[in-house]
């Protein structure tokens, strides 16, 4: 009996190797489902397949909210309205959903004398995204920029073109001639008195300070006594 049992359960080396490999394969297929989890179907009590669970809508809403916070870090409710970019305050830019850093760039640009002349100028602001500019451009309303009014210098009193008697006229009357002023007229009177009166235009021409251009203006207006 012992001999029969020993002969029945005795294995040679090749058989032992085959048995070990078979055991390894069985163990592999045993643990395989634990490693690989395929799509699971929910089975109800009745044995019927239940519909697959819907995506978590709460997670999706959280993602949308986080994106809104990224584009609008100040968490201000965005409200579009008609505005003038040359006059809008910092608070107004925030209501439009513009980031604080971009707002400071706009304010600094205006403080340096920069002006917005058309809606497309928003795209030139450093940090202003193209999508932001396109969103705001339909609401831009720029007031007409009036040109600065330069006041002209007060005009000089019109010089008299009436002829004068050079030897009888006072310094004030002589200063009314074109090209002359009170100082030059007083010098002419002093020189006239020194000469005892002007005898001809050449003496008038010799008055210190009378240039050729002034002499050409006043010579037709000078009368000497006959």
C-alpha cells in the first residue's frame, strides 16, 4: 500500500517544474482582476444594469467659478456701460472687470498726458488683453477733445500815417510814426535841438538808432517848414 501511494505521488523533475508553472499561472489569473479594474456597471437588486453615474456638476461649477476669479481677481460683479476712457475713474474700470495692474497703467498713461482718441486705442494699453479690449470697445464714448485756445498777444497800437512837421512835433507825436518808440523819438528831439532844427532828411537819418528800414518808413511822412 505504501509503495502504491509513494509511486502515485512521486514526480520526476520535469513534472515538478510543470506543476510549479501551473500554480503560478493560477495565482496570476487570481490576482489579475484586483490589478485591472475595468468599467464597472452598477447592478440593481433586480439584476438589471443601472445607468452610469452622471458627472459631478458641483465640481464643474467650482471650476467655472475659479476661472471667473482668475479673470476678475477682485471678485467685482462685471457690469458693462458706456464710458469715456479719458475720464473714467479707477472704480469705474474695476466695475468693467479690468485688473488692478492694468488700471494703474491706464491712470499713469493719462497722468503723463496720454489721451484716447478712438476705441481701438484700448488695444495699445500694456497688459490689456485683446479679448478685454474687444469686449469694451462697443461701449466707448469719447468726448470731443477741444483744441487748446491760444490767446494772441495784444496787438500794438496802430501807428499814425499822418505827416508831421518834424521841427515842431513833440516826442509823443514823433513816436506815433511807424517804427519809432518813445525812447527813439526823444533822442530825435534832443538831436534836433542840438542842430537848431532839421534842415533835410539826411540830418534826420543821422539820428542815432534810426535804421535804414525805419528811415524808409518815416521819410515820406516828414514835413519841413518852407
